[in-house]
């Protein structure tokens, strides 16, 4: 025997919980399934354990997608103010850090507990530790009482609406799999090739030898990816961090989402400063020592010393005005070609996913399979660092939950 539900949601993360809540509020009989042992596992580790749950300035321009307009409808229908109202309804204290990023004063557990409470009040049947073994459309089964037939470790279920919120490939140790992508392909959906995003970048062997002993050194920079694109690639003014394998920090994570293998990334190491300008006023005493003295005023000493030493080894001592101007230019355009990234193991999110051309932007419903919805990270919509991906989860989940 199969148990029938109006809506089955696959994945009890941020997007899945929101979709289940919204569908349940409409009086729909909702089943929320997850293969993990509890709900919201990825929420719990976000934001250093304090959950950067939204960004007050979130808009479609803050997201990457093959269709840059796709996210507009959902983001307009469920805004950061809507989620903030939910947080305030539950008495959760929060604060804004920088660039519109909102964090819990306490812990990410507060957000998970809030969503679990909302789900209970919406009479959502939540079951964790459940493995899905097969999903079939009603045309493949004799029981044509629902559009989809699910076989799981907890029994068989039939549903009219199926919402896929299974996430991407990032952080496999948290249970990430490609299940949602396989399901999309099963029902005839194309994929934009999934790739790691918001991920540290790895130096080439030569760059690693030159820089990685400075692991732990950080500086505020402006970073961008050097790629050909129809629209200008955003520039991000945030911290860069040298690691034992390459570069990380918010500026690098932001750039990584746009970076493509074989292309370069570029950093302005002293944004807003003309570091070597004082050397132009000196008719003598122009050398690497005076350049180093100027540079360490705006960069950490070890970083400044290494940058100057590398320039001294690769550039003749041309201390003409033109030579100083070139040195200044190079400082504001430090460029390197990463050997790769740290991959899905260290990526905060997965870029790419279910092609949005096959989905209704208002409801997240498949254009080819009625009753099938894709939301959250499994879709080809990827936000910048800073609460944007949570806002996409809330918005896409709310859109599907209001329609399923």
C-alpha cells in the first residue's frame, strides 16, 4: 500500500523547509523527507555557526545564472523583509555585520528551530533518515491517483506535487549528492554543468613556492575574475587570505564563482592608495628599500616585503618616473592564473544546476512535467557570499510552496 500526500518535498534544508511550510499553511497534506539524520544540517554550520540568514540588499544582480533574469520573480515575491519578519516573530535577536549581511546574535540553531516550529504548526510530516530508491511518474504505475510514486526506505508514497530541494554537490561530508540532478535528467531537464563556487583557489607550483609560507596573512583588496563576458564582471572589495595551498578569504571566494579554469584573477592590493607617489618627489633615494617602506604602510609587513622582493628579482631597478608609475600599476593589478580550486569539498555552494529555461520563474514548476518543482541550490541560480544564497532558498521555496 502507498500513502498519499498532496505534496512531497525532497530535502529538509533551507529551501525544502520553506516550501513545506508554505504548502502546509495552505492546508495541503505535506511530507518532508531527508536522507540526513536531522533537518537543516547545512544551516547549522553556516555563518561560522551564527547563520548569515539573508542580505538586506539582495536582488537579482547578486546572482549568477545562465538566465540572469530568472531569479527576479521569486526574489520580488519573497523579500529579505519577509524573512526578517519571520525571525522577529520568533523573537530571534540578530545584527548586521557588513555589506547588508544579517546574522543571529545567538546561533544558527535558532533559525533551524524556528523553521521546525513553523513546519509543525503547518502540520508538515517530517521524516529524516529516509533513503529514496525510486521516483516514477504516474504513467509508469498502475496507481494513477497521483502524479508521482516514490519508493523509499520508509515505505511507498504517492503525491500530486513533488518539490526537489536536494541541494548541490558542495560539502559532501555533510551528505551532499547529485540525486537532484539525476532526478532532473530522469524527467528530461537539461543541466548547466555544476561547478564549485564560493571556493578557495589553488596556486600553481611556482606561485605556491613564492607565497604559501605566508599562510595566515590577510589584506583588504579589490578582486575580480579576468574572463570574457557579456556584462562586466563584478569587483569585490573584501579580505584576501593567503593559505598553505593558495588564496581564500571573502574576496577570493566571491571571485571564484566567476573564475573559469585557464583564466586569471586580479587583485588591487592597495585600493584607494597611491603607494609609490612619495617616490616621485625624491630626486634620489629611489630604491627597493624606500618602496618597501611605502608599501608596508598599507599592506601587512610580510606580504609587502615578499611582493617587493619578487618585484626586485623580476624587474630591473628602473627608478624613473615612468618606472615608478609601472610599479604602482602592477600593485593595483596583481594577477595570477590559479591551478584550480579546492573543489566541492571546500565549496560553500554549487554553481550551475537545473537549467532555468525549463522552469516557470513564478512557481519553480517544470514546464514539461506538471507537478514537479525544483528549488534552492539544485537550480542554476547561485548567490554571492553574504546571505544571498539563503535568500534564494527562502524565495524559491516560498514560490514553490505557494503553488504546489
